[in-house]
C-alpha cells in the first residue's frame, strides 16, 4: 500500500490513538464487482456534469493531450475519459458503459459495435405506418421516462425554467399525436411550469433575468408561446402572449432613419424597458424573442403585433443583399457588423420568423432571400430547412414543376410532397448503423443508445430527440421542435391512442389528404383536427383503401362541410386496414381572423353556493356587441341566460375582459355547462373556448 500526500500528513487510529491497519480479504470477482459499481457511479456523475458543455464533440482524430489543451472545457475531460476506460476494462460487456464510450468517443473510434436493425413491418402493415409510429413511440418513451422519474409539482425536471422549457419545446408535437396518454401528461406538467415561469421568471411576458437573447427567451417566453399553441383559444395563455408582444415593442428602438431593432443582443430583460440604455448591436438569437408576438398573430392576426413585426423585418431585409446577408447590425448607425455569403437568415430564429411572417400575411417579400436561391435551383442551409413547409403553404406555386422537382432532390420532405413517395423519409427515419452524431436522430440511434436520453440523465437542454421529426412530417404533415416552432402541421389525431400510424400526403391551405392505418383488432372511433385549411366549405370524404392504391374503395360525395382552423372531423378506423381522409375546398369563405372571439376559462370561474362568477374575454380581432351567457344542464336545456355588454377587440394588445356572475336556479350538477353565445349568433374565430363544465370549476 502506498500513501502519497502533497503536504504534511498525520495518520491516527480510533480516538486519535495509534494507527492500525486491518487487511481484509475478498475474492477477485467481488472486488472487481465493487470497483466496477463504484466507477460506474462516478461515470454517471462526471458525465451529467459535463453534458451541458459536451466538449467531447470536438474530440476527433487527435491525441488526448492535444485535445485536453485545445480549450477550457476539454481540459475538464481527463477524469471522465479515464473513468470510461476503467469501466470498459472492468466490464467490457456492460451495455451502458458501451453507450457512454461510443457516445463520447464517437469521432475517435475506428468502428462502432454492431447493432440489430429496426424490425421490419409485419405482413399487411405499410412501411409508413410502421417506421414513423416506431419513431414516435421512441420519442414518447423518452418523455414518459422524464415524467415518471424526474417531474416535480412545479413542472420542472431539474434543469430549472431556463433548461426545462427547452425540453418541453422538444416535445411540441407529442400532444398532436394523442389527446390522452403521454401527450396529455406532457401538457399537464407544462402547465405547472408555465405558472412558475409567469410568477418567478417573467414580468409582463418579458424575462426578469438580464441575459443574452437566447437565454432571455428560454426564461419562459418560449414556454408561454408553446402553451398558447397547445391550448388553442385559451384566453389566459393568449392574453399573456399579448402582454409579452406589447412589451416586446418596448425592447426595441426606432432609429432616426426609421429602422426598428431589438436594442441589444446581450443583456436583454425587463429592466431594459424601465431603464433603457443606448442601443448597441442586434443579432445572434434576438429573433427568438418575437415568438410570443408571432403566436399572438397566429391566433387573431393582431394588427399591432403584425405592424411591429413588419417594421423589424423590413429593417433587416433592407440590409440583406445577395452575397452579403446581414447577421448582425449596429442599431444606431445601421452598419452591418457581421454577414454571411451564402446563408440568409443565419442568426438563430430568423429563418423561422421570416417564414412565419409569410405564413401570417401571404407576403413573400419576407422570404425573398430564400426565393433568391430557390430560383437558382439552390437551397443552402436554413433555406433548405423550411423548403417543404414553404411549398405546403403554396408560396412556390408559380415555380416551374421541373425546378421544384430538382429542388426536391435536396429535401426529403419536398420530394415526398412532390411525388407521394415516402421512401426517403422512411430511410432517414431508420437511419444508419454507423451513427453520425451523439444524438438520437433515428431508429438506429435509438437502438445504439437506448439509455442516453433517459437513465443517463443529461442536462435537460441537451436532449435532442429529433427522431420524431420525420415521423411528424408523415403523421401530422409537418414538425415543430426546440427553436423550430413554425406551426407547419396540417392535422392532429384524437381518440386513437397509440394504435395507429398515419401518412399526410397533402397539407395545403385548400386541401388535406391522409392515410391512417389501424393496428387495433376492433374498430376505433376518434377524430382528426385540422390546422392549416382556410375557412371554407369543403368536400370531405372518408373510406377504406383495401388494395393500397391510396384511393377510397367506394367514394361517395357528401354535402359540403364548413371547416375552419381547429375544427374536428369524426373518423372510424376499421381494424388492420388503411382509412383515407380526403378534404378539398369547394367554396372559400370569409377569413376567421376578422372576427370577435369570446372565451372563458374554468380556472377563472368560481362557484359559491348558487352563484357562479367568472371573466369573459374577447381575444379576437373585431369588436363585439352584447352577448348572452347561459347555464345549460346535461341534456343541453338552457336553465338561465344573462346578457353581457359588448367587448372591444384587443387591437392594441391590451386584454379586454368583463366580469360576470349568475345566480343558479338550484345546486349545479357536474354535467352542467357555462356557455357563451349559446344560440351561436356571433361569428367567432373559435368556439371551443365558449364553454366550461361545472365539474372543472374549483
């Protein structure tokens, strides 16, 4: 035994007496087992701590000493690397240690271990229903683990608001696959975190902590917008978004030549509104800060939000030229301090902000830098990222088919939308047994690294389960994720649980077509909720496809059905069969975004004896005259009505509300409902927010 000490050292026994050394014997097997268990315990702790900076991403074909000396965080790696090596030596067959080793040393290993490929579809199951569902379930499994093992009552997982909001954003699509199960659990947990963020981290929808734009956004602005998207029509969340959008304008500066910019890239926060400093530069991640403004406009096309966004966007577009795409601007002088040669909108969040503005307004000037390259049969970097979405939104309809087909060679989503052939999406979903990055991007990665996004417990902002992206393109018609929050989906599914797989063949403003395969042994009854169709009267057809030609076996044209955003269509899925949903515009109707929108929320209502009270909101874009609020029993019979005065539209982003109270004729039943405009006399953006059940009133 050797004892080394850097300073003078005194050794003593029990009660400061003489030193006594007892030697115990054990078997080699037990000693090695204990040593391995201890080293594996150390490995988890060392990896967790370093998963935030993840310096191993720079460890490539070089000596370790060269890597350790390359930069600060690499200098922290020796103990982690040593522990991985010792664990591998002590137990070379341990699968978790193998995962750590291949994750950390990925770019320095000559070869990776062999893995089995994903299982092939059973007979009769289409590949699109099999592989996309499998990828969804893998992503779902990751979310379920965190919900079961790390969730606390505040909605946090251990990364605090700033990191945990990132993780929720990675799960944006999950509630659109299923209306119950893990999808509902994610939303419930996220609602708790939304309250924490609103109380502790945000003030009027702006971050309290002064920090750089990316981390300012992650203090809860991102989560506020996410909750508004998930809980469509919820007046509490939408008005918080409106509040944030109104105060975002105050975080900007208008220069003497009329440009509008966010005042700083760094040190952004509410204090900048109360104690503004001289503007510096804008760039990097500042575009992310517009998320709540975009989400507000997505719901009601609020003119003030759109005007502020347009002034900011035009200020950037005025500094963007081919070959010199501005990515950082000195606010007061307008001098471009950083630019890229072939990558427009290179600052984080710009690409999706400008694409979303085109979606909201129909004005393609916002994406002209992308179109510049598309016309040249090119789609570098971020312009390729949104190519399929821009096509689906109909903004490439004037392009020659030959040019679109050539562009489709660069983008698997566009290739699918153009040809209907999902093979490239499926190939990407399966992935390669030789993983390209330390992430779970596909099914092969999930097989190689089954524990790296669960029991390993990395920092919550270091989980990137992009395995779901192509699955969402197939199942929902588009995908959203962290910092990629464009609402591109065309449909969501409710009531089918996990017993289905879908392929959205068409997701356009005037049409939708989806194939849905049921894995169940019995008929399934559920619904499809539509998200991207313009308001209109539609031909809606459903039926089975028994021969795989993607056509309804016995099509029948029914009467035209009026549809608007977030409406549902009832579906019955026959067992082990493909059902087709086909929707085509017959007659375009008025824009829903020029309407009032009354809304009530159960958490703002109270019941005291026979008195029910609450708050009525107008979250639309049009003033509304007097409206009736009523109480209905379980059979739908109106028990009482009360007229409420008119409510203006919140065109200035200031919420418009009215308190109300009603006296019930008798004790309320749990199946009673409080309903606004029970006779449906006022056209609204959405009517799913017009009622609350008494059973939901606390």
